């Protein structure tokens, strides 16, 4: 299978929403989706160095509790 056939096959799996570069997924309610706040990393930038310390660059995500999963996310 050449590259063009592989791309066409991969594109046929996704639903099209109308945007040229978007690959929409119909299953938005999946519990294994990533946290929308931290993107699944489980960390966010330390935005309060007085509270968390000046030598700490990243802290656990406040929305998902550091898990990186949307099912634990409290703020959207």
C-alpha cells in the first residue's frame, strides 16, 4: 500500500465536520479522553510561585487532579 492509499484509508475512519484540517471524533463522551485543561499531561505551569515555590516550574493539574483524564476533570 502506498502513502496516498494509507492516508485515504486513515481519513475514511474519521467523520468530517466541515473544517479542512479537522478530524472529528463522534465519541466525545468517552471516559478515557484527555483533560481539556492540561491536554493529558497531568501538569500545568506554576502560575503562583508564592504558593507553590519559586523553584517549582510545573504543578499537578488543578482540574483533573494530575491524572490527565477527562473523567476526573472538575472544570471545563
